[in-house]
C-alpha cells in the first residue's frame, strides 16, 4: 500500500463555510497513475484541490505509478491477474470488489467530507458506501459505461448482458446528486439518454496547464534537435504527432492508413506515434502498409515528458471515433499551438471551436486530406495554419484553466455539504430544493 502525503494534505479542516478545508476521498477504478486520458484528469484535479488547501486521498487499483505528493491507497492484488492497465475486462469485477473493500476500510478508519468518484464503477462504490456513512458523492462522468464497452468490443447491443448493464448505468447516473461532465455534449447525452435532472449535471471541462504544455519556440532549439535526432527523425521532415491510447476506437489504425496515403505524394513525412498498449500490433500494421520507415513508435511517454515530444510536431492528430468520451489530448495539442486535425464529433467541435481541422468521422481520405493540408499548406496559406495553432492556444488559456476548474469543484463540494445539513434538518425535499437553489 502506497502512502505519500504532501504538505497541502496536512491542512486541518475548519468549520467556516468560506474557509472550509475539505477531506476528499477520490475513488479511481483504474491503475492510477498511467500516462493517458482519465488518469490525467484525476491527477490534475487532485493537484489543484491540494493547491487550494484541501486534503485528497486517492483509492485505486493495486497497479499503477506512484505520484510524489499524492496520498494514494491501493487495493490488495488478485493472484490470477497481477497486471492490468486499460480497457474493459471481466477481471475488473474482482478489481472493483477489492476497491470497494479498500474504500470501506478507509471510510471506517478516517473522516471524509465528500467522495469524488471517477467512472461508473467508482460512482457505484461511492453511492453505496456514501449512503452508509452519510457522505455526499460527486460522480465524475467520463463517458458512457455501456457505449465504452461497445467501443472496446467487449459488449454488443444484442447481447443479453446489455439490458442489465444499461439499467445499472441508468441507476448510477440518476442516483448521483451531482455529475461532473467533461463536455457539454456529455451533459446533453445524460439528459437525453438517461433523463437526468438538469440541476444534477455540471459541465467541468478537461483542462491543461498551458505553462507546461507550450509551443516549440519556448523550448531551447538544441534540446528539441537532440530529441528529434534520438528518435531518428530527419531535420527537414514534416512531423505528425499523436499521443494517447493505441486502439481502434481511438482511430489508430485509420491514422496509419491516412499516413500511407500522404506518403504516396510526400516522402518526407513522419508519424510520431506515442502511447500504449498494442504497440507491436500497430508497428506490424505500419510495416504491412509499407510505411514502417516513417512511423516512430515510442510506447508510453511519461506525462512530464509529453510537452517536449509534442513540440516536435508540425500538426497533431486526434482521430478518436467515440461519440461519448472526452478527448483531453486535444487540449494538450492546443496548448502546444499545433494545428489540430480531429474527426468531426461533438466533443472535438466543443474543444477546438472554429479553429479545428475536422475530417469526416471514420473517413481515411478526409483525414489524410486535412493532415496533408496542414503539413503542406497551399501557396499563401502557411500563415493561416500557424495562426490557427496560436488561436487554439489562446482558447485553452481562456477557457480550460485548472485554477478555475478547482474553484468550481470546491463550490460544488460546499453546496453538497450544505445540502446534506439542510436534508438532516428538513428531510429529502430540503436537500433537493437547496441544491436546485444553489446551482440555479
């Protein structure tokens, strides 16, 4: 069991509503920390809450990287599955059962003011145990449970398991007093598909630290040149960067096919394909397409190293196919001031605004055309693409800042705690009315 406590986590709680220091139990049903997606959101939320003076404890699976300064509590291992990283799996049932046991043990030993539960499995544990201990639960929604399982080819809509899993997902979403969504599209999805109450849902976009993820011009040229050389990328090559999970629902295979089409006309293009798992699978696909020489696979890139690697790019690719999940990688690309090509989805439009380079969803030719246009702008258009990247960075700084997000999270905690006190004095109707009044 890992326990690493920062100085910020030792702040004593106070009783005043404005100066309250909250003791937060974050439930993370994943192998935290790994360098991708929802893990980054969990990490940055915990960091900003600690920076604002609150105490955060993260309970998570046995595997994962420890993070200095975070209080991380891990489950016991299961003997038949010592390694687990990402994706849907029947083994998650055992992992989540152990996570529930560890969460119960923590709640029995220590006082917490709020449970901040990530993903549906975390929300299920938080809702059940939160009611047992009288602690309000915030559900950090990062995509539909059943839709993600379908995306991962772990579930089919015609399967007999689909209806009960959909019913469970419905119960979780409708039972949570507050749901944080990373996009406005996710909010609409919850309202339309699960008939959640509007006052129940708060949009809290993924954010990025724009002081860390920054344009190439902010790095020493010799540092980037050395990194480029170490990866075997020629100095005059044009580079497409991708950083994230490698999977079909992420569009990884389609990206490789798009690069193959670009290379038919331009020989000096490289794809810097950064991420995991299935590195060998996509390495083999690149070789089969005849583009192995132009595809650099790095495997996992440590989060703290990601800004340097992204700064090598001339254009960023985000060909994610999912219609319900967020896409935090877009914000990293935007902060780096890279022209960014994504499939045309509601989430991509929401993040990128008017400056996104959108390809028809699932269309390899359209993806190749957008990437090629950014890499080799038509005469007189180079400044347009450069300005596009600069506007994306300004958009990130203005709308996707962790400081503001942290203050919004704390305000929600305060509303939930005040609602709980109101409920204890006036009954369940007082809780719901009070929360509606606070969030109106």
